C-alpha cells in the first residue's frame, strides 16, 4: 500500500484549513506541527468580530491597486501564519514546523512559489519555528530553514513585495 509523504499529509490539512479563508485575493492555510502533533491551525481572515472582505464584497488593497507584498497595514486580514502562531503556546512552537498552502479563490488552483510576507517571517522567527514547508502543487513542496530568513535579512534590502 502506497502512502503519501508526511509532508504532503500535513500540506493537505493546511490546504483544507485554507478553505476557511475569507480573503478575496489569496486563500492561505497554515498548521504548526511538532513531534507529529498538530499544535495549531490558522487561515487568513479579518480579526474576530470584524467584517471580512468577502462580506464587504471588496478588498481595500485591490481597490487601491496595491501590489502584493506591500502596504499590509491596509489589509483587513490577519495572515494564516500569524493566526496559527497566535493560537499556539510558544514552548510548543520551539523547533516546530509550519506547513502552508495557498489557493487562488478565482479558480481554486494551488498557487506555486508563494512564501511568507516580511511581517509573517518576523513572527515565525520570534515564535521559534524551525522550518516552513510550502506547497507548490499537489506533490511538490519547498522546505525553508527559518535560519535562512535570519541570515538573509530581507528587511535590509529596501525592496518591497516578494
């Protein structure tokens, strides 16, 4: 009997979590796993109690033609990685792995070559998460050693977006 890899098992779960997203641009799902135990999950959506973009029927960043990766202070959503981190105790995140999948809401296709924004990278670093696994398609994924984000500090580049 063939089994899917452990990575794709967790990425399937992250992709399912993304179905809860309320973002009109991209639907992200994230799960944090340590010692084969799911510590927490998160998807991108407005803070509790606030209206979501899909309820308002518009995205402020899209309305203002803001490129991806820029001006996140105008976004209504808390990102999937941030929501997963908020929901988890820090001691359980130390050395853990965050699995992430992104789906395009216009066609429900997986979005390849995505990554965490600068804000989420900082949160992942401070949470003590060791690895981020990002789904590119149903079978393929990338494993990012969070130490690379520390050593290659993109916040010093002066470049916006990703």
